[in-house]
């Protein structure tokens, strides 16, 4: 699973990388994000039914309504930021989003914590010539309107990151799951392909095409310092 990632790309760079027309960019004055946590807002790339791509800010975590086990009354919803790839087609909570609303989640690195008291934070990324080459996670999205966060009525786009089995590089830090990183050549297939074709893309990214950017205690943002949150 993943509970922390970064996206330090400039907005213009995201539009160019993901082939988004400026008219379809709803990010506003987007700033680089060195630490994105669950329930935070971050850019996603989606596509309309005609294939037109768009950039929008999304709440990281698809909202799951909950009810009290004691009273049966609605309680504070839960935000689910990771979706297991092997459950996308069998879970009623995920299935429709996977079939109809897949997205790309732009990133420049992601973090997994190892151990406790203190934890070691390991920041992973893809290999390349730049210090933090950009890439995209496989994601799904859903619109939400309802009471959320202290009872306030909110209307927003929400997203979850699709996870898969770990590769040899990430397994030592997190032996169970890693985010699904997509090859750029597969972006269109993930966004607009059939569910069968998209499902085939949920697999570990090759370990030899990844790197560890930094590792240590207290590294809760990908700038070498403490969390800004």
C-alpha cells in the first residue's frame, strides 16, 4: 500500500507529459507537492468518453459511507486511498469505478515506512536522467457529494491508487503491496481501454527501472526534511 507520495511537477510539465489541452486543465495555481498524504488534494488525469484528457484536483481517498454498528445511523465516512488490484473486479465498492472511471495519478516519488519508533522512510522513484523523473500511478476516481470532514457538505472528485504485488526493490520495505506504476505507452490503454486490457496492466513495475531517492528517519517529505503537514 502507499500512504505518502510526492508530485513536484510544474503544471505545464504535467499538461505536456499527459497530453492535456490547457482548456482541460482545472488545477488553477497548482504548487509542487513534496508530501501528499491521504485526504489531501492532488492532481489526477482522466478522460472523457471521447478520449479527451483532463487535469483536475482530487481528494486522495474514495469516500466510503459508514453506519454505526450500535445505532445503524450514518457516521463519519471513511476515505480509502488504496485499492487492491486483485479486488477491483470482485468488490462492489470498486468495480464500477474500475470499469468506467480510471485515472492517472501524476507523481515524482512515493514513500514506504519500514519499522517503528523510529520508522525509516524510503522514497522510491523511476530511473532516468532527471533528479526526480515524473511518472504516473494507475488510479480510479469517483465524484462525491455529501457530509464529510466534520459534517460539512462537500462536492469533490475523489481518487484511489491501485496497488499490486511488490517488486524486488520495494519488497524489503513493504513485503505485501506496492503502487501500480504505468509505462507511458500504457497511459491511453489504462484510461480508455477495455476493463480486460486495463486489468492486464496491474503488475509490478520492473525493479531495474526504479531507484531509491532517499532513505532515513523523519523523511516525511521528498525534500529531505520533516513533513509540512
